[in-house]
C-alpha cells in the first residue's frame, strides 16, 4: 500500500473581504485517494471562533491550533486540492511567517501524516523568505576609528600601532586575572578560528577605585595599561581591547589599534538587558548559554527569562509535579496540542534545579544577572489546565485573551492560588540570586473573572470595580510575599492599572510605547524601557511580505532600533526614574530556529549601544561599519 503524502499551501489576499481572504490548500501528492480525514494546523493567525469557513468545518480550536474537516463524503484524489477559505481571522497578515507553521493530516485509521508546508504567499505571487545579515557599510572616506560596540564614552586616541598577534595579561590584581580568563574563554567560544588572547601585546592592569561601576580606562603608549575599579570594569576593558584587535586585523582601512592616547568608558545605564521567551518555544540550556555569550560581548548585564505563558511552563516546582508532567509539553494527546509550529509529537522541556543553576551561574560568570519572570495572573492557560483547583468551580462564561486562550487568568479570590504561588516563589528564590523577580501582569482580559462568583464576592465589600482593581489587589499581595523573601518586584506596564503595584521596591517595563515609560515615571515607578516600536526583536525589519517576523507594533529596522533615544522627552524631575533599557524577543515565530540570528543580530548590538553609550556619541554609520564584527549565537 503506497504511503499517503501531502503538501500544504496558503495564500493571503488583503484585497478581498475585511481584513482579507485566507486560503489554505491541502494537496494530495500521494498515489491513493483519502477520505474521512482531518487537518490540524498551527499558525500565527487565528480563525475567529464560530466564523463561517468555506470548504471545511472547524471541529476544534485552541488559540492558533485549528482542526479542520472536509464535508461528509469528500474524497481527496491523488493530485487533488482541498481548499479552505476563511475571511474572519484575528488580524491582518503582513508577512509570510503569519501562515501555517506545522500541520498533520489524521487519516480515518488514525494514522497521522505530516505534510510538506510551503511558505504562505501574498496574492499568489511566488517568492522566498529574506533571511540575511545586513551588509557592512564602510566608514565615510578619510575616517578611522576603533571598532568597539557599544562605543566608548570617551575616545581620545592617536596613531596606528602594529596590530597585536594577541593580548596577554602582564600583571594585575586578582579581579583583572579573573576577568582576563573569563574574556579569553568567551572569545574562544565566540571566535574559535581566531587567536585573540595568548602570547602577544602585554596589558598591565591597575586598580582605580574611583571609576564608575563597570567603567574602565585604557592608556596606549609604549605599554598598554587597563585600569578599573571592579571585575566588571576589567572584563569590559578586555572585551574592548579584543574588539579593537579584531577590527584592526580584519578592516585596517577603517579601524586602528592605537599607538597613543586613552579610552575612558563607563555604562550610561545600570540596567542593560535582553529578554527571551522560552515558553512559546523550547530552548536548551546550551542555547541559553550561547545567547548569554553574545550578550556578554555586547556588555549587556540583565537576562530576563520569560518562564511561562499560555503555551508552556518551563520551571520544575517540586510541590506541584503536575506542572513538569503536563504543562511543559505539547503534542497530540497532551494537555496542550501543538502550537506555534511545534511538531505533532510530544515536544517540550522543563528546567530542573540543576539546569537553572547551570545557566544562572554561567551568566553570573559573565557579569549577567538572570531575572526570572513568572507571568501572572494572565497568560496561565496551561497552568490552570494542569492544576484545575486554581479555577473557580462555579465560574460561568468564557473570556478570551488577545491570543484567544479561554479563561487564562489565575483567580485572585482562591486561597489555592496563593498557596501555589508561594511554592513557585520559594523555588524562584532558591534558584535565582538576583534581587528582582518579575511577575508579569500584562494582557489580562478586561472581562477576566466576571463570571466567577468568588471573585465577585471580593469586589463589593472592598469597593473594587472591574478586573484591574482586583488585579491590583492580587499583584500587591504577591509583591508583599516577595518582600518577605527579600526580593523586589518587576512587572510589565499594565501592573500600574487599577491602583497598581506599590512603586517602592519595584520596577515596571514599558513596552507599548516610549511614552508609556514617561507616564509610569511620573506615577513614581522606576522604569526599564523596552518599547515595541524600537526594542521588540520579534518585529519584522521591513514591511516586505518575505521579511520574517510580526509587525503589530510596526516594523523595526536596524536603524529604527539604533535611533531609539530613551527618555528624550521626559521631564527633568523624573529622569532618574529611568534605570535602563532592554530588548524583548517573543518566540512565536522561532519554531523555525534559523530565524533567530536574523531577528536578533545586529539589533541586539543596537540596543546595547543605546544602553551603554552617551546619546551624543552614537553614530549609525559607524555602527554599520562595525556590526558585522559582532558575534551571533548560531542557533539557526
């Protein structure tokens, strides 16, 4: 009996219907007719529940997982095409990556066949994805400089000395020796074919306690002296020297290794971060460590790890083994079906204590603190499915999140909610030494808990009205619990709604717009700026159809990312409320791992320069000449 085979095609036409017409076509590429089958598809789009569909029935749906069936008696002959048309979907589709990501045809004997999937086309026009690194742009004619990203605060160098064969530590305090060994090993991992540290130019290191934290000075002359006040400063100085060496070696027409002068440098912000969503997709410990390496080379120092979302829970909590057993996995027959491109087999990952310690300690050795995020009360669909005791048994009705997950917010009225979260926080405190724990607070549907009798019974006696005043009570209670463990609270900007969390001992991440951060600062919050229109790496870099990514916040080119000017319009009296900047990488599109480096680099370096370099020292032309020298994680 020949083995059935299929191809899945999709096309988007924004000129037909509102917001457009989506056509999904299953082609029988095998030799036998099939009938009585269903097609399951994961995607970034979502067909609206109860909406009319031409050519098929929607027999099941969870967020972006759709199970479709043809009409009774339909036979798909060899070479035949089954077309499904939907005109009521979640949003306008702007890039091929909105289309089908994974799929399976289940035959009438329950055999599952995975079809070939072709990238979604626009109005039937052929094409191919654009996955490439931006080209290097040479410096303007007659200019030379040092090849350092993020660019130092003060560069007063002269001459062009011989390019060293390598860099060697001649003498220095213990902090300098530790930093040298760390950076030498880091360079070996990032550039294994190059010799950057070894026998060569001798560097004398001296302590200079008066320098700012993480700051350093390099004096060039007959000898080269690196001065710093702490290990972070020595590490940053050695990274700068290695970057200069690589640039002068590879592009001597533009970059020099100076023979005289000084570099004086220190970070603009104490918080220079990168966020990674490890819930929507699976990232191994090795992949996280590879990402941390590239962060360190860019002198970033905060790793915000998003450990849960509706689609997955990644942390082992010993008191609740059901989470590790059920909520960390997707696939046929699992608690969660395949979502966002995950395969049609058991697929997932849960970080055990030793895994967490491995990447946390690894980051600390590179000067990077790991900030864990448990996103609550929303984005908890998989948690509530794994732990049904966290739902009000008398709750009626369905509310949906923006991602179409039903009833996905932990209930603030249940004692079990707080027992569960205390166990989670206890685990976080044991595993993550950073002083901050991020508790989410974003995208809770405004009708959340409206059908819960227990939630309603809390509101009246306390004078609370609506979802967000109840959320404020919930988040403040968790904030108080964190304080008992000596931790400070991080959250997304929506944690200010309904009375918000207490501004003391907390910071909020402004992500919707740059202006959001100003408003939060005026309300008394410390702010980390990560506006989507500048700092979200899941955004596509152009509006071209074949450019991967999303664009609900617009497109974020390298230049758009680089020209981000934090707090430029903030009143003087709240400038000190800005504690830093960070990028965010949401992983909906990253089941296709070859997109990782394309979406992240060199935009990671652009955010790094914004977080480190003085505003007046930024120069996009110079950045584009240096950016190809920066490393990529190589996750593709």
